[in-house]
C-alpha cells in the first residue's frame, strides 16, 4: 500500500460504510450472477445458427464483455471481494480464461475512501482513550481493498507515524466473500469449475486470513527491520507497539516517491541501476537466505527515498509485510539448483536440478527438457554473460550488465510459457512456484520501468 509523499491524496469520493454484511453482499452478487446468466443464455440462443468460426468469435467478444462487467461490479464492493479478484488476476492465469484474467487486472486499490467519521469511530473502538494521544490527519495517504492509511503525530513525543486501519467487518467477511465469489463464477458459467480452482480458493482463503492479522504482520515487519537495519540501501518501517492491534498497525512514517514517479526518471542512470540492483538483491535474500518472501508483486509495496547524491544514498523503502510466505527446504534446494544451472546456462544441469520434485518428475523427458529451456530463459538476467552465448549483444552494456529495458523478457517468457502449457502433460505448477514466478515477473517489470542495468555476478555468486 503505497504512500507516495510526492503527490497529494485528496479529491477522492468517500463513503460512510462498506457492504460487509452477508445480506448486502449476497444481494449485490446475486444481482450480478443473474444478469450474467441472463446475458449468457441470450448469447447462446442468438448464436445457434452461426457457423463455428463466427460463433467462436462472437463468444470470445461476449466473454470479454461479461468479464469487464464482472470486474466493474466486484469493484463496487471493496473489501475482500476485490482482494480475491486481484489475487486471481495475479496467480490464476493458468486456471482462468484470459478474458477473465485481463478484466480482473483492472481491479485496483484506487477506489473510494472510507469517510473520516467512520474511521475515527473504528479507531475509538480499537484504542479507546489512547486515541486522544494522537493527532491524526483525516485525509488518508493510501487506500487498499482491505485498509487505508493515515498519517499521525504522537502528541507527547512528536513522533511521526502512520496508521494502517483495517476496514471494519472485512476480516469477518472473508469466508462468506469467498463462498459468494465462487458461487458467482459457478452461476455465471464463465469459469469452468475444476479442482485447480478449488485449490486456489483455499490458498486465497489462507492468504487473506493471514493478511488481515496485523499482529502477525507486525512480527514479520520487525523481523525484516532487524535483518536490514544495517544495510543503508533499505528502509523498513519501525513498528510502534503502543498503538498497534490485531486490526490496526502503527509504524514509523517513511517518506518516499513511487517507483513510477517522474522524479526517478530524472536520476542518473547509475543511480537508477543501483535502485534496481537493490530491488532484485532483496528478493534473492528472501529466497536463498531467509526462506520467506513477500509474495505480492504490487509496485505499491515499494517507495524510493531519493538521496542527496553525496553522503546520503538513494534508499528502497519496503512496505507491507502482510503477504509473506515461508518455503520448505526441499523447494529451496530445488530453487538453488535452478539458479545455479541458470547462472552457468547449462541445460543438462537445469534438467538435473528439476529432479526430485513431483511436478517435474511426472513429466516425460521431452516436456522436462522444454521446461528446462523455459527456465533457462527465465534466468537469463542471472546468467554469466561469459557462458551464455544466447544473450543478444544489445541486452548487455560494455561492463556485461543486463539491460532490462532492451530485454523484452516478460513478453518472451509469456510466449514460451504459453507454448509449454499446450502440452497435454503440462499440469498446473505448484502454488509455491507460482508465487515465486509472479514475484520475479513483478521485479522484472520494476527493473524495466527503472531501465536498470544489473550485474549477474554480484547478484548470483553469493548464493552459488
């Protein structure tokens, strides 16, 4: 949840309450389901006499219209329904039609804010008389589907803090929202009901319940604060336990600008490259040192505090540790082997590194070889230029650093992955791999936006 201090956060529509009651949300979703079902029936009847090609084109266009309508209606509900849609957009591309995925990607956190009187009542319930110890700005500096953020000052000390306030009723509505969302997809007939879809809904349920537990997020934030406190490239907010609760998180105010801010584009290329290198290095430490990762690839989880280009360096501000996931040792061993094979650009080593994981072991030799080639492409930025002849010269600078803006890696990976999934042997990847791959894709996009150059030797050698 970004709080870009370079831009004002006002002029947004505010609302007095959320539709968090089961009845209100059931009525909204029932209406949406009914409308989609009625339109679907009408489309089927009107397309009965078309030839196959015309019917396919008509159904595809109709699916896109229905998907956009679905996303628009979900966006009105806010809360966990929006978060469910966002998660399916990020992780559900292998189980959802592309029209649905694209539509769900339009769901964002830039929605109406909850009015200050309602937020103030929520804070009074959580803090009681201690609320009087804080001078709170009634205009939020950030919103999301589950919470909004307000700046505040601790009156007695002058400490500048932010309050991440969970919307009332959101946590209690998660299970019912999931059931309603799943029923909506079933009744509307726009998504096939499969075991994979059921499994992902269970995964989303666990993630959401973890994400609304701010006591757990406080512990995780403190863990990352301790890990990075001596690294001048990073800033992690400091938790203020005096005003933190299960549904309220108080932490130090950490100013910065969005990673897509024009301010960053005005920095020298070397400074932008250093920011990008720091962003990818933290991800490497998460996987290969700490065994846990912030899995949300949203740009809003980062800010950049621009330094003075003299004694004070540019810093990456890390926000929102609610979507942390731990990985087991077996997976980490596999991931380490894949990274090592990618660094050496060794296809045989990549195939060998895949051995011992059920997902890979169930494949034929041909499919496993194809997937190994896909992983070699995915690890192109981490490969040693001296041993990877497949890197075109325009993707490396004179120092052998990887030029992200020239790589078009995201689109090349999407094309290669689509080809791999056409195999009848290709099953849905394990959820853990999906989380890691999505985080990497988010990082790839970030480095492309920054137009960073990164040094694969500095990135990978510490973990070989």
